[in-house]
């Protein structure tokens, strides 16, 4: 570490195979989406082997595409 110990806000996300809604947009992967409190608790507190069982696509039908096309950021 060039600067020594620092405080930084970092994040990461777990990916998995895409579900039917995501596959046409991104055929390689999608973020894992946890939708229930028991899943959140498992991810935050369980042993790694148990938590990684949550690494699966969101069930088909639970994700809606609400916009399509090219996005342009405001100037």
C-alpha cells in the first residue's frame, strides 16, 4: 500500500448466471439479488459455504425491464 493505512468506502457485488430477463442484455452474468430477510441474514452471518448457496439468478418473472435503448448522461 503506497499510502499506508487509509479509510475508504468500498463495495463489491456477487454475480451469477443471468436469468431470462437479463440474458438478452448481458449474456455472461447478472448481480445476485437477495429479496428476503432470511437471505440477507444468511449472507451477513452464515458460514461462507452456506452463504454462497445464495449465488443464483433471481427467479424468472421477478425482474421487469422498465426502460430500453441508449442512455445519455446529462451534460
